[in-house]
């Protein structure tokens, strides 16, 4: 994965507008966080292979943390804390945010095919 190139990600978001896409959305604050620090509240969510279609999408932020919003007919998908992307597959948009230890905190993935 590479540091996010905002203009390239925006171009990919724009090119997939008004198309049915599969989405993978994940966030974790560490399922076992409380084992290491009882003051930390573990939190996580996971959604995969839901079909979405957005009419407008944007990436915002000045780095190192970015956010993406995708406007759908009946709501929004919003992800914040993104730091890297995988630019190697033109048929998928894979965005992720990692913490200082390199652990995954958040991801947003879009694809024309199921994950």
C-alpha cells in the first residue's frame, strides 16, 4: 500500500459514480484492547459485499489522514482516518488507515466484483 494520492483516488471515485459496486467497510479499535488496557473500550464494525451506488463521492483532508464520503439516494457512506491506498488494481479501490504500530484501524473498499 502507498500513501494516499488524493487526486488519483478522487479520479477513481469519480469514474465509478452511478454504478453498482460492492463495498467492504471495516473499523476496529482492537477487539482485544481491554486485555491490554482496561480503560480502553473495544469497538469494531464490519460490512462486506453490500451493493451500493453513489451519485457523488469525494475524498477530503490534507494528510496524513483523509476521509471519504459517498452520497447515495438514501444516505451516506463516510469513512475517516484513511492513510494508504492500493493503486495496483484498477477494478478495486482499497483504502485503509493504520495506526502508529501499523495495525489496521479503518478500511473502505469498492469493487465491481464481490470480495
